[in-house]
C-alpha cells in the first residue's frame, strides 16, 4: 500500500474525500500521541538519542575517573623516582668514604693507665 493512501484526497472540484486507508493513518497518529503523552518514546531515533546521551555521560565519567587515576599514579611515580635517586646517592656515598677525616674530629687516646678525674 502506498503512503498516499493514508491521507485525505482532494477531488478536481476541490472537495475533500478520505483516502482508502486514512482510518489507519488516523489510528497511528492517535496511538503515537498517546505514547508520547505517557512518556514513552516510540520513535527509534528519539530512543537512540537518549541511549547515546546516557552512554556518552557514562563514558565521560569513566574518562574522568581514569584521568584521576593517571594523575595519582604520575605523582606516585615522581615520588618513587626521587626516593630511589636519594637512596642511590646515599649508597654511593657510603661505598666511597672520604680519605681524609673531617677537620673537627680529634683522635681519642686509648691508654688505659691514665686516670681521669678523682676516681682512685
């Protein structure tokens, strides 16, 4: 059946007569209006738009969460690398002691025969 069968026809004299399937077209329009008033989306395009909007919002949330995780991991990586570098410097310093002792240190006598103080 052709689409034009659902609409009214105009005769040559200007009179309007119903199309052969106009009652079906009117029924379709009535049901469609009832579904829209009830809040349902009978149009697949509208339903697809709503589904894609919801999916887009979910994906934005997931990307934001992953960005947060990436920022935290990057900060942790910087912290770990700085600690490793400090530990490496300390290990290198301990393995290669300075050949000359610092100037403020003085040698302590190990002579046990000397009495210091009033202990007799």
